[in-house]
């Protein structure tokens, strides 16, 4: 009966609306109750019907109004072409690793670990505690919460060799994620129009950050063992660069880890040229059968600028990273950081500090390596069984990805499209090269959701690849 009454009231109000001008206010609920001798619930149902049908719109605390029907016409933004001018760079505007997909897809593309690999209980508890504390209303120091600065410095100090001077908490600057840190470091230490040496292939986010900073990216070839010191020395001499960006441990995308001799050779070259090594330790918490020791622990003269992120290992919602730098370099980085964002959310800093200082954090990270190993090995087995023509130069000892070389004639862009049409999302390797790609590559994430679907995902890739031969 109530539904019938609501429909009747809605029908009568539609007749009134048809005669009313756009934006006219309907009588109040109390007036409608009196007019139709109906209950408030029945009247509210009638108004919801009209709202759903698009006849009226509700403005909380004000009333209900006849919906204004706006003219439909094409947008004309042509004036912006002249105002904006030519873009500074034409790099890809959307990267595959950032793509979110429906849960019925097999996702082998992402740059983030699956939710089940995160310390969710610790994160939820940390947010609850932080919300009750002063971090919700206080402005933190520009360089970061002192206790969080101390945690990052202490982590490095714990593995710094005897006789070397470990970094101090005052050497740490907190950033809202590593992408912000990269952009600021490139801006502060390199600057627009000046050369920055980078491994090739390398992290697409670093390429993007360099482009945004106006930095000239100079690729240095890097193999499964990292860059050769002699190649790096030639690049320094040829370009006059004063900075080299690299990922010595579990490099994204290749998974490479520099051996101690190679790392020592690279550091010698950097020191000889009076340059900076910008060390991105993005996968510090994702070691599988080894614990990475940052190159920053071998340097006390300020040549190594160290970047350490918690975003991937704690939670994508806790975008917190640290840059550790010494001397005037640190002051320039802090000055640029202040100009960019003034300070980092104290609430997120408090959450990050709470998580990494809980006893459960160590338990979580110790077990994480075993879980990543299981996923890595499952994906490798699927590749060897279903896609034997793919070459895997490195079985990574940490990180989140496999770097897979496909036969040279492969049309990677077509392969990506065909796989997506068949429900599998993969990342083309082209996005990780600062210049032209040197081969046909895919970066496959073994830390994504539903690892049981990895074999089927690889079978789809194999079918799509076979289709290119027909």
C-alpha cells in the first residue's frame, strides 16, 4: 500500500513539475504529508522515485528542487592549444603499471604487491592509534618527524661497517612517496637542461621524474650484473654529468643485483668524477633469499644520495619515503622539498613509524620473502612450461617482477592488446627504456593477485605470441 501511495504521489508531483520552471522548490515534506494525507516515509519514497528518475535534485539542509536541464553542446577548448604551447616532452602519459583492472582479469602488470602481502592488521591498528594522537592537528617539521628520521638513519647505521661514519637522523628528509623524492633530488642536484646518467633499462617513474624536472636523461647500458664501471666512466667523461641514478638491488625492471666488486667499481667511478650516485633502494623489504646492503653504507663523503620508500611494503595509502643525503646536497634537497610541499602529512608519518616499530613488522618482513619466492617460482615454472621461447636472464633474489625477453620479431604492442582482449594484462618492456628499446621485453609481476591463475595467464600470452606467427 505504501509503495502504491508513493507512486501515486510521485505521479501527481510529476504533473506539477512539468509546469514548474527549472530550479523551482518543491513544497516541504511536512506540507506534502498534509496535502496527500500520507506518512513522512511514504512522501520520502515518492521524492526518491523522482530523484532516481532525474526530475528533481535534493540539496541537503535546503530542500528539493526541480532539476535544471542543461543544454548539450560540444566543448570548445581550442584556445588552450595556444595558451599551453608545445609540451616540454612527449613521453607516455599513462603507464601500464598504474592501470587498475577488474578482478576477473589476470593481472601480471602491476608495480604493487597484492593486498595479502601487506601488513594489513598493523596498518589498520596504526591508523586507529594515529587518529587519536596529536598528528591529526599538529604541523610536522619540514624535514619530517624526528622519530621517523631516526628510524631511517638507524636502519642504515645497523649495517654500516665498523670504522665508517653512519648517517645521522638530521641527514634524513621525509617525502610523500619516492616519486616526489626522485623529482626533488633530480631538480636539486642536476637541474633543468643538465645531464643525468641512468641505467638502461630503468624505472619508468624515474624517467618521468627526470622529464618533469627538465633533466637530460643519458642511458648507460646495464646487464644482469649492473652497469660496467668502464661504460659509466665513459658516459661521465662524454657528458660532463655529475649524477648517476641506479637501483643496485633487485632493479626495476630487470631484477638485477650488483655484486660487491661491481658496486665497488661503480662507487670508485662516481668518486673519481666528483659525482653523486642516487641510490634507489625501492625493494629493500622484498628480499627473497638475501638481505640487501645499501651502497650508502660504504660512503661517508656524501657521494651517495639514498632513497628508501615504505609505500609498497607498508601500504599504497601510506606514501612515505626518505632521502638520506649529507652536506650541502641535503640542504638543497630540503629547500626544494619545502618549496614543493612545505611538509609531509604528520598523520601518514605517524602511521608509517607505528607500523615499522611494531614487533609484528619484523615477523611480517621475515615471512614475506618465502611468500614471494613461492609466487616467483610458480610464474617461472609457467613460463618454462608454456612459453619456452621466452628468455629469463635473471632469477631475481628479491623484488616483485620478472624481466622476460621475447623473440626479436615480436610485436609487443599487439601482444599486449591481444592478451588484454583475452583477459590478461601485461606490461610492455618499452616503458622502462629511456631511449629506444634494445629488444622485445615484458615485465611480469609475480606479487599480484590470484597467483593460482599465473599458469593460465602465461598460456594466454603464449597463444597470443603464436598468433603472430600465423
